[in-house]
C-alpha cells in the first residue's frame, strides 16, 4: 500500500479525532481532545490557515495520522502542531515520514528559522533523532506523570 501526505480537509476531521483519541492517555490528555477538535475547526475555515499548514497521512485510502506547523501568532516563531499517528499504526515509520515531510515544508517556507515543539517524555526521543534539542523540562505539566519537554531545531541544520 502507498503512503500519501496531503493537505487536511474538512472531511478528515473524524478520522483525525479517532487517531488522536487512540493516543490518549499515553501521549495526550483527555482534556486535550477538545483543544484538538477546536483546532481542526479553525484550520479549513482560514482563521489560522494563512499561517498554519496542516496535513493528513493516508495509508490504504484511510487517514491514519495528521500533523502540521505554523507561525504562532504571526511572530516568526515556527511550531509543530498536533502531530500524531493512530496507535494501531505506530512503529511502522509513518510518524517519521510525517515529521520529515513537515520539516522539509518548513525549511522551504521558513528557511533559517528555529522550529519549536513541546512534547512529552514518551516522544522527546523521537524528535531527538531528527536533531531537536531539549531546552526545558517541566514535570507534571500536562497532568500528573505527564511531563513537558520544550525542544527546538534550527532549520538550516
């Protein structure tokens, strides 16, 4: 089967929500579901889309993941946004493909910018493999036992 990464569309929302929920509670909290849902409502309506790029991962005609990036608050601070793969498709290289795709897009659109992400103790090692460096750790940030790792990567690396 062929992997495809394409721009997010309104019709992808339910599949993205299902993929997100499959990663609760290990990678995301229950409370973040509503935040993610609100984010998906904004992207296709162009409220944030002028500075936000969001994509889906399609495998076998099924949306199995999603992720994007954006210029947070028009400040030239580029952040990765809501990147995830459905739990049933972990450890198959889809997350690596999605991150590599997003990084390539960022390097083209925003060369020589620092890319930021906040993630958890369960995912920071994945981002380290791509050259991200941890700048701060905040214990119990998302909820008790789920720590926040602030990381960054310079796009010209």
